[in-house]
């Protein structure tokens, strides 16, 4: 998944093994072509509660100041319910 906001590009890898198998991760890149760090990885967002198969980053949405990251198999109690960590 991809999302952009201002001078940033967000790329998800929902099958990334960040803390647990297929827990997911999101990467923030510099998307400003005039910047000396254009194209560089600036930050990595790991799932707040890495659980195997939660697929953090399955969906992305960005606004001017916020990034929303969906985790479609995030578990609530013992059932996968999905979620968007805030």
C-alpha cells in the first residue's frame, strides 16, 4: 500500500516480520525532489502490539497531519476483528 502527504511517502509491508511473523510495518520516505535526502527512508513504524498475522499496514490513509494504518487481522480478545491504531 502507498499513501502520500506533503513531502512524505508512506509504504506499507503488511507481511513484514516486525516483532512477530506477518505483524507488518510502515516506512516513511522523503518525497521532496528538492531535498538532499530525497528518496531516503526517514522513519519506520512498527505495530504497537506486534501479533503474528495482524498485518499492520494492510491499508493506509494520510492527511496533512495524520497517518492511519489499518491492521485487518488485529486481534481483540481471542477473535481477529481488525483495527486502526491511533
